């Protein structure tokens, strides 16, 4: 990828003691794309995700999103900038309902400031109605409206992955980073998840997806980035990935039908 992207990393490195988890990684994620980030376990993919969103400090390098340096921002500020992420293992508020999980994820809630309820009750009520309407729209979009009142912890693994997506959508992000969205999800819900990703992408949302499901990656990602031992070993499209000897030896082992 040669053109500057919506998300850019330059020579990002992260180490833990003597272990180099991410080693001078430079990426350009094009706006409007779905990019797959692949590689064997321990390749550094999740560590790179954590560094990008401010959950892991970098040893060196720079990170820019939408033209702004974000490498030194805390996770909440990165989220507010329009860059959201989900987790490989969903992290809902298990005892709260699905609907309540979405309500909590909404940004710009004036009632969170202790003095506002005293002097601006009407404004708080209006904002809560807006948030509730948005939550209902997203629940319908992610096919979770039928379980809106269920405790989030009682959902299936696939439904919890959809809930992860639903929660980040409450902020209307410009880009979403998904960490293994298909892991542990049955084929029916995987198809639903892919459908929603592609619909959101058609509406302008950019995606960077860590995924081990090679069929999903090869069929649905516009670009593919492969990591091994903390470094990028391949950048290109699905056709190139299936014939790249370095990538095949490091991870795929054999070509994957597109």
C-alpha cells in the first residue's frame, strides 16, 4: 500500500522485556476498505491493535488516524476520534440487558457530569431519548432486537460478537477494528456478521479485521496484511496472498480457494 491511508502507522515497535512483539510495523489502511490482518498466533496482531487504540504503549514509531497523531492518546480519546475496536473475547456488562449495554456505549452523555442533572434535566431527558432511539435502530440492524431485554451474559457466543459490533456502532465510528469476529461463531451468525460488515462498508465505514478464517479473509477483504514474528511479511490482495511463498510458508501452508 503506497498511498497514505485513513490509519497510518510508521515503524511502530512494542516489546515486553526482551521479546519484540511488534517490530517496526508500517501500515496504510485505505479509507473505505476492508483490510484483513492475518498471521499465526503470536505474530503480534493483537498487540498492534492494542498499540493503535492506546491500550499499549509503543516503544517507538508514530500512529496517525484521519490526519491526526493519536499515538499518545488514551483509549477513550482514540474512541472519540472515530476509531473503535472490538475484542476477540466479548466484554459485555453481563448482568445488564443488551439494550442497556448499548445505552452505556453512547458518547456525549451530559448526565455523566455530576452538576448537569441539577440544572439541565430537560436536556438530559432529550439526549436519553435520542440515545434510546439510536440503540433500537442498531439492535434491529444487528438482528439483536429480539433479545434486547435479555442479560448480555446469557447470549450465545455469536450474539455476543454481534453485540460487540452493536456497541461500537453507538459512536458512529469512521473506522472499526475487529479482533477475530468469526471466532467461535456458528456459520449462520457468521454470515449475518459478514453481511453487516459489508453493508457498513458500503456506507463508508473502514474496517481492519484480525481473522483466522481464511475463507472469510480471501472472499471479503479488499486488502490483506500478514504478520509473522512481529513483522509484516506480506501486503497485497487475495490472489497475491495465495501465491506468495513467504506467506504460505509462514502461515497458510497451502493456497486458499477464493
